[in-house]
């Protein structure tokens, strides 16, 4: 029985490694990146990817869920590790932007499954809105921001700034997001 558990934990680690590699490739090359590029980044064969994720949509959805969970887990960890809740918010927003940039190709990859896309959006909001709310509240309580902005407004604004980044090398949403966060700071 111990060998079975070990194999399962190895498989889980390998899947996490694959999902992280796929997210990195999607960030640079988009969700239509060749599977062989993802396999090379993960250090595995393409057959392993197809065994675990028979369609591109399956892989994209798994990466989406993986990134939501990483983002959700990062918020409390950053608050605990950093002296400044505002810095925790800034670092969390950076992870959130990576996620958003990857997410923009999701609807296309899922094509006609609009109900599946909607369910993922609900999942995204349920997991990340409370984290953003906690980060904003901590930064406000610490006197680092002076704003009544709501988590949904901030996340939506950041999301809107990330739209259109694909293929436009002259546009860097992170610069505008930095300005947005700077504008929240208490003066």
C-alpha cells in the first residue's frame, strides 16, 4: 500500500510540475502554444500530457484551476511573510496578473462550452474575492492605503487593464496596474 501512495504523490507532483510549466508557456506563447513546448518546459514527453489531458481545453481548464489555487494560497502566505500588507497586495496582484494573462485564451480554448466557462468564472470569484478583500482590509488597517475600493472593483479594473495585451508588445498592463496601486496609497 505504501508504494501505491508513493506513486500517487509522485503523479500529483508531476501533474503540478506540468501545470506550472504549461502556465509559464501560456503566459509567453498563449494557450495555443504547441504541446511539445509545454512538454519540453515540464521535462516530460508529449504522451504524458495527452494521457492526463486528452484535449487542449482539458489542459487549459486544469491550468486555470491550478493558478486560481496558487493565487488563493499566496494571499495569506504573503500577508504572514511580509511586514507590509501593501507589499503583500502588490505581490499578490502580480500573481493575479500572470493568471489573468493566461486566462484570456480560456474562452477560445473551450469554444462552445459556455456553461463550463461560466462555472470556472464563479469558482474564480469564490476563491479570489475573499483573498483580495483580506489583503485590502489589512493594508487599510495598517494605514498603507486610503481608499474605499472594493475587492471586486480592483480585480475587475486589473482584469480590464490586462485585456488586449496579447500580441501588443507596446502595451504593458503592469505599468498601469502599478499606477493604480500607487493611487491607493495613503498620503
